[in-house]
C-alpha cells in the first residue's frame, strides 16, 4: 500500500469492511457506560468568573461556558467536527479554539467571542496542522505553528488579533515549537529531534513585519538527544527545566547561564509535568507515584515549598490552567469511582470549589471496579507493574483480557476508566501492564525498548499471558486469555497473536502497526522523524524492523483476530490493517476487519465508539466467554 488518509483506501475496501450493526442488548450496555462522563479540564476567564471547557455530551467534543460553580453550562460550539478550547485572551473577550475534521489530525485554529457566536478562522488548511503556541500577555498577538510550507517541518506565525493579519516570523528546517514568551517579546523555542528528545533556543522576533531577525541562540540540549521540557522562570535569565539528564528520574531544575540547579527534592519517582503562572508567583508540578498523580507547589522566586490546602482524596490531582494573575487554578480530581471533575482553587483564600459534577445516569457510586496495583515476573525476573480490575464475583475462571497501552512511551494509570468497566461488566478480568518502554518509571525503563533493544524485552507481552494463566484460575482451572490494545498497544496485540502465537486465545488490535517498515514509510511526514528515533530507520534497520513486525509471523497464528481501524488516521495508516487482514484471509485464518471511514487514530464520535466497544465485547464473548 502507499500513503495514509481517506484517499489511501478504495471505495470497494470501505464497503467490504464497513462496521456491522450491533445486537440491541450489546449496544444498550455500551451506551449506558459511555453516558458516564465529565467535562475535560477547563480554562478560566479573567477574575475566575467563567470556566470554558470541552465536553462530549453531544457525541463529539464541543466547547461550553459555565458562569459559576455548578450552574447550567452554555454550549458555544456545535456540529460534527470536534472542537477544543485552548486559551482565553487576557482581556477575556475571545476564545482560541482548535477544530479537526474526521480524525484527520489536521486541525485549524479559530477565534470566537467568549460569549458565543460564529467562529473566525485564523487558519484551517486541508492537510495542514495549525496549532496554537501561545497568546502574548498584552493580548495583541497569537503565535501558532503550521506545517504548511513543508510537511515535515513547522513554521511559526504571529497573528494580530485586532487587524486579523498574520505574518511568518520563523521558518527553519525541523520540528519547532514556541513554548514561552518573555516580557520583552523573546521566544523560548524547542526543536524536537526525536521521541522525547528536544533542543532549546532563545530567539527575538523582528519588532516590525518584514524586518530581519537574527538566528536563535542555543541554550541547552544541542546534540544531546535528551528529554528536556522548559518554561521561563521568575528570575532574570532563568529557565525552568524538567529533565532526567542528571539522574534516573525527571526532576525540575533552575537553569541559569548554562548551569542546572535542582529545585525539587530527589525522589524515586518522575516529576511528570510542571507549570508557572504568568504573574510568576507559583510553580505547580506533579509527581507520578507508580501511576498515581500527586500535586506539589513552589514559590516561583524562592523555590521554597508552598503548602497546599487540604484536597479531597483522589487517585489523580492535576492542575489544568491558572489565571494570568496567578490567583485561580483549575484542578482536575479523579478517583476510581467517577470521572474527573473540575475544581477551582482560590490561592488568596485557600478555598477549593467544585464547578461541575460528573454525569453518571442510573449508576450507583460503587458500580465501578477500582484498579489494584499488582505485578508479574518477566522471564529475566524483572517485575512488570500492572493495574487489575476484577468483576465482583467469579464463580468459574473469569476470562481475562490483557490490555496494552499505546505510545509506546505512555503509561496505564489508576483512576476512572469507562473502557475498563465495559469489559468488567461483561464478565472479564481487565489487566493493564506497564511493560518495559513505558513512561513513569525512570529513563532506563523508558528507553529499554528503543530500536533493536525492543527484541530483548518484547517478550514481556508473552510473559503476561503465562502469568495470568498460571495465577488467575479458579479451582485449578486456568482462564481463557485475550489480548487487546490500540496504536502501539494494537501492535502489541498483533505481536501477541503472531510472534507469540498460542499465548493468547483471541486478540483485538485497534489502529495497530502490522509492518514497521511500511508503517514508517507511510506515516505522516511530520511524525516520521520522531518515530524513527523510537523504532529505527526503515532503510538502515530494515532487518530488525521486520523481525519485530507481526506480519512476519502470520504462519504461526492459531487464534482469531479482530482488527479495527480509522481510515483517516495519519499516524498508523489504514493500509497497516488492510494488508494484514488480506494476508490472514489468504491463509484462511479466522479474522475480522472493521473500517471507520470518518475516524482517524481511534473512534472519537459517540456512535462509532459504541460500535467499536460493542464489537470488541461481542468478539471476546464469542471466543473467551464472559457474560
């Protein structure tokens, strides 16, 4: 096959693998659980008086406004195209929105009056990613980046809100981002050179349109291929830097004149993220403690710890955004029993106010299975962490589904999961490992699967099945075991069914890569350089990539497969799913392929999510049991 996107799949293929209708009982069960949801995040307007957030209550992500805690929200955007609020201008007059079409991941950028009304396009071009970078503190300009000059490089533009004019201010080879702006207009730039590998620069745009600007000044990361994340600090010349460079785990540092000084304690966990308000009052950072998110705060000028007010018990406490004056912060609090809810912390009074409640129609508070943190041994003795959710009762060996996350540099965490509950309610034990290569456990674990090293640890997939069969049985009877995942997890599922044939009794892969060579050749150009650093070069490392490709081992397949794919996916082209399905059919191996013509890297629309999860449940019930 060749290419990606809607034009890469013929009408005949689309018709042949169109999503079948679901039995009514399966559809009803899935719809009921997908009704359990909550708005995502939220950005506060000036003074903390209005909260703007994204919600899927209409079936696709749309933007809503809330004029006070627990009030009825006003819907600001609509239609079938998913829309996300990204920023409020400093005067509170406008929202900056991102809107995509059919999962293409080529979003456009728009302005909207904060009270509602039509959307004004800043830029939305077919086949182009237009992404917000920042809004200046004076409210005059929006910086955004786009790959409209070259598909594998990002130029940076400055948009004047008053005149509605844009200008190209930065155009260089590479994957560039504008991550922060100083009071005098200097930009902090990042150039991504690989997966979790960035170089940082400082650059002063020309004061007037058309005037020449100098070259960016290197700060740190040049030639290192290291993980850096950075923002301007409170002190003159200070940059706050999150990196694992000087240790095993990510830690937050103050960078001045080329020197890094730690400002967070040395702990055996990653600092997962950080932020600093525009008033430079506080630094907020989160710590990833074995899949649970803990919030911490520092004084931005002294770097001393700031005591947080008492917060409700939660698996995750995540800061979303802080008003520009530093007074109010939106926090997401999530437990295993309910979706995340938005709270607003008033730093002046220490008061935490809940702004909305989750939607849980016809659900008891104890209806959801909590994840327990467990582990299994890999063949070399390494303990692999996993979260496990179990049905309330198993009178016989409950069938088990082992779900692998995407990324691959991602992580399964504790907390609420409607996806997991769908399978638990269907009678399955749901197991989610964080195999080597996952984020959140230090850089040695994270990079254990880079390039050809993946061959040494990919056996974690098979070892999970062996452990589950040996220990999850009932009265001496081992359970049936299925494998499932999306994106890199879909690739893991395909490997589990091919390279490790016999380990699993059935497998389902959603947007999974079947051939790493063709995947790297056909993924979107702006992604290719980042993926090559993770998997290898399709020319130089062809032999190793083929050894790691599920399609190489099709002759070993012993159990049925379900493959699900979005046609417009720019990350994992639809050809990856079509080619392995055709090969399975040629070998008369039981398999199914479902193509969603209006979805990309996973189902986003409500109706398609019902179909996707419904067919997953139907497939696993057929081949594993369940209820």
